[in-house]
C-alpha cells in the first residue's frame, strides 16, 4: 500500500542488496498498478521500504537502483503531484536533463518527463518530498533554490 502523508516517514534510504532487487521492483510495480490514483513513478520509501530503489513509467520504463545524480541541466518550472499526497500539485524547479549512474547504468542521460520524475522519486530516497522543491515567488536577486549560491537570475531563471 502506498503510504499517504500522515504515515510517510521522511528519512534517507539505504542501498539495496543485489539479491533483493527483483522482489523490490516487482513490489513497486504491483503497488503502482494497484494505486487508485494514476501515477508515473514510485519510490520504495513510499511503500515503507527505506531502500534506494524506484520505478519510472512515463515516456520510458526505467528501474533505478542505488542511484547517484551526476549532473542536472536546463532548469524548468514544472507542476507536479505525488501519490503520497493525493489531490495536491505544486510548482517546482526541476531540470529537463539528468545524468546519473546506478546499479545498471553509468552516465545514463534522461530527458523530458522521465528526467522530471527521476528527480521527484530521487528526493523520496533522500527523505525529502516535493514541498522542498516548491517554487514560491522568487525575486531575480534572491538566492537560487538549486543551492548554487548564485542569484536566481544568474543561475536557474528560465529564459
């Protein structure tokens, strides 16, 4: 069962043991398919398993295990929701391109919807949620929400 916000504990996940990968992915697949709300991604912490694994079922079908983000490129303002917060949607800052490595891939590049979903699900592995990427009104001189230390105007302001 997908945990909702009242029961979702936000804490960092640990790496997945290789022997548990097929079972965990099958469980994520089942939970996503059985969800009463349509979704295009699901992370193990959302079902109470605090291990570094998530699935994406968007413009690509991808299983991600023990990921590391290597690069984020091309900032974009997006509107997103979450199966753990049904009925809510937020404006967030995400990136159109993600380069990552994981159990199966080295320096894999994702773009488009899959890149956005990757970032959302990755945050669950870190014990964070979409509210931490929520964009509020940002002045061009404010510090950029990507934590670069630069002003928003000089860093991630979409052109």
